[in-house]
């Protein structure tokens, strides 16, 4: 067997080539909380990782302003374990992706052997299941260099393991500040309660059948105190759209949704599931609502 054949088979690689590991295995908790270790090729076909609890807890780092917590997912109506602000930002992006149907935090640890036979492991922070059955494993570093060489070597192995399964692995880059801020604002209105009374969402969509400033459209429907949460709810769910690469404020141009950007099957990055006109901005998000002291939480 030649060197290329050995690499394709997941075997040890010759000196100087990238070692993507071999003998991959998956470690996870079954629904009863028991630890299971299974051959990777079998686990990816039979295990619903999106339904599992974290295989290990997210670490608590002393002195860090933001610690582990839970994210309520509008996609699944369930909580997702979340370990950092950077991970929460990527969860916001995936939770708005129309092709994502399942989310989980740290549901699987991947084990492998190096070319020298040493056992290594890595637990990706995030798992997402797509509508077509494929999946994404991802890490969400707060800085590109976070994790050092160990993280980069693990990324190479996980890319190979996921490719074998028809999945993808991504090491996401942190979101731009304006995008993260706007998503955070709209996420506050993701819960169904922000759709308001019966008939309010259809009236909101009717008000924005043509592009117009956010506050102008809201005022045509009724009292902005009641209407703005429904507008933000519709923006979160992609029923309406607005440029999110600038701060979201009362004069932001809101348009009817046309076609939302589809997620990349190859996991080409968190921002790929946000349309080009929807890159985010929200330090001033919902300025009209905030100006009147009427911001409402949304399932946070």
C-alpha cells in the first residue's frame, strides 16, 4: 500500500505528512447517563448526538467574566449547554439557520491513535445537525490562536474523521462586534411569546411588503410598544430582513424576506448561514424600543 493509500485508510502517515490519526472512536453518554465508547464509523450512523447531554462539563475558568450556562434554542425549544461567550455567539448564528434542526454542547469526545500509536482525544464544543442528516462539529475559540498547537492538531484529526462521515468540522473565527451585538439583541426576541397577540405577525409582515424604516413600519401596525417585539421576532426568524453589518436602530431599513442564505454543508463558517445583507449590528439595536424603556427579554 502506498503512502496515499495508507493515509486514505486512516493508517499511520509517513514522516513529514500530516498525521490525521487512525482508529477513531466516539465517547458519549447514553440517555441514561452511562458512558459509551463506540467505533466512530458506527456512532455517526446510529447516535443522535443532538439529543445527548455533554460528555463532560464545560470548564469554569476563575476570573473569566462569562462562565458556562444554558442557551434556549428557538430551533429545538430545548436548552443547549454553553461554555463561553464565543460559543454563545456561534449558537446564535446556528439557531437562526433554517437548515439546522438540532444543537448540542459537547455531546461527544473523539479518540484516536497517532502514527506512533499514542492515544489522543478532543471534545468539540458544539454539535449541529442539518436537515439533510449531515452534521457539524465545531470549536468556538475566543481568539484564533486559542488552544495552541494541540487545538490545531486536533482540528486536523477532526476534519478527517468528519470527512469520513460526510460531516464537517469547523474552528470558527470570532464574530465581528457589530454582528454579535445585533444577533444578541434579536435573540432576546426569539421566544414565541414575542410574536404577540393573534394576527400581529401577519400584520407586521404586511407592513413590510416593501422596504421601509423599522419604526415607520411598526407605527403603521399600532403602538410600537406592542409591535416592535413582534418585528424583532420576525427578524430573528428570517420572516423579515435588515442589514446587520451596521448598528440596528429605528431607521434601519427592513425588507420582506426573499431567500435566506443556506448553511454550507461543508461548514464553511458561522457567518455563512447569515445572508450578506444580514451581518449584524446591535449596540444600538432596537433603538426605538430602548428609547422608550420597553426592551423585553426573549427566552434568555
